[in-house]
C-alpha cells in the first residue's frame, strides 16, 4: 500500500534529486538506471501524462548533456521525442496528430489550445523534439522541423509566460540564433527573449546566461557582453533548488567559453 501511494510522486521526487545533485558525474553514471525505472513506470501506466512528461524531459536532458556517441544519442533522443508526443496525445487527444501535420495546420491547431494546464505536455513535446533534432543534426529533414518547435514554444508563452521560470524564452533565444542574420537569424529578437528569461528566473538559472553569451554575444561579436555574462556565472553560487546540477554544468561551460574567447573574437 505504501509503495502504491508513493509511486505517483516517484518521478517528481527522483527528478528533483537529480536536479539538486552538485556532482554531474554522479548523475551521468546513475541516470541510466533511472531511465530504465522511468520506462518501467510508464509501461505500467502508459497514459499517465506526468510520467510521460518526466520521461521525455529526462531522456532529452541525458541524451543532450552526457551522451557522446551519435548512434546512442539518436536512440535516447528518439525515446524523448516519443514520450513527448505521447504526453501531448494523452493530455490533449484532439491535438495528437498536430506535430505530424504541415506547419500551417500545426499553427491552427495550437491556436485552439487555450488552457494553461496544457503548457507542461507541450513543453515535454518541445524538449524531446529539440533533443531529437540535435541528435540528428546532419539530417536536413530533422532540421526543417525547427519552425514547428518554435511554434510550440511560442504557444507555451501565450498560455503561461512564466512557465519554467524563463526557460521557454531561453529556448526561443537559442532557436533564433541558430542562423546568422544574413540567413534569416533574428539576433535582436533573441536578445529580448534572453533578457526576459533572466528576469523571470531572477538570475538564478545560470544556464540562461551561458546560452545568452554563447548563442547571442558570439553571434554578434559582442565581447564585452560575452565576458560579463560568463564572469557573472562563475561568481555566482550554483546551489539553488532545482537548478544545482544545471548551474554546475553552466559554470563548467562558462570557463570553457572564456578560455576560448581570445581565439573566437
């Protein structure tokens, strides 16, 4: 009976434990066991939206952060995308086929989603989708789906701008800087997203500053902004509820970016 009562909160509790872990190597080595556990929990309740959301986000994070082998990254990111799609289907059956529809139909369908409670499954879909696109970066067909992900993220902002304390704005900032301005990139729009993300996070999410420096400041060759953001990351305390792991990783990335700055600029 105790196990039955507790299992509903198990994905949330384990996710929180991982995010509060200050040693990335511990997470890297231990997370595969949690992936298998998530698969087991989802198999036991395949329509449970919260479990599917947790599975999509964990697989996306692990594949994008810790996996080097391309084939393995593609397999794990594929699982993230699958769980994200299933989360949307379970939460909003009428939207189930939207990701496979042409862009115009996707936009129209997203416009019919008006309940802020749908932000979590849409976010799970977006992060799983992005991880899959990243893992298949040599496939132009995968890259061509980026505008669809951008549309999903934009809808989440419409539903609940404060969702995930600015992380949606940060993801949009990264998407808008994937290309230089001459090829359709929108760096100034991206800058507004990054700045809003920092406001919503209260500056506690150090990964946003790293993304701001790497994605925007390097794109427009703003060395002063680049170095200031990264020095702020290194000077900050990485310990914060739900952010300790990602903040620790952000500080490592900040050091690497600063070390390479002279060569880049």
